[in-house]
C-alpha cells in the first residue's frame, strides 16, 4: 500500500471521528439542558408526554424534542463508529507497512564474521 493511501485513510478516519465526537458532545449538552429545563411530570397542555430517562431522572418532552435528540445521538454514534473502523484499518495497514520496513532494514545490516 502506498503512503498516499495511508494518508487518505488517516484523513478519512479523522473526517468521521471528529464530527462523531462533536455530535456526542452536542447530544450531551442537549440532554443536560433538557434535564435542567423540562418538567419531571407529564404536561398535557404543552404536549410533553414522551418520557426520557436522563441519568436516572425521568423528564417529559415533546415528540419533536425526542426525535431531535434521538437523531443527534444515533447519527453521532454511527459516524463515530465509522471513523473508528476506518482508523483501525489505517492502524493495521500502517503497522504492516512498518513491519515490512523494519524487516528490510534488518536484512541490510551486515553480520560480522565469526572467525
């Protein structure tokens, strides 16, 4: 495998890992905001009837709030896992190339004569 292919794999891994982590942070911020602002009992007049358990506390949210947070959480995990998989492929390829380089360097070392 060429070095340019390795660079592309590394770039692709970071392209997925960083936004995935950013999305996970964003979902944590949204969850914390929901925990601090949404009611702990169903509020029919506000259409807050969908329960969500956040760190052991049940809050009630609207269907739209539930969909939005679930979408951010699920897509962030998916993007992060794709980046993790590409990163693992990159590390495996990098390791095999490095191993090949070290083997070829060992072959070039002269062995002293034992006379």
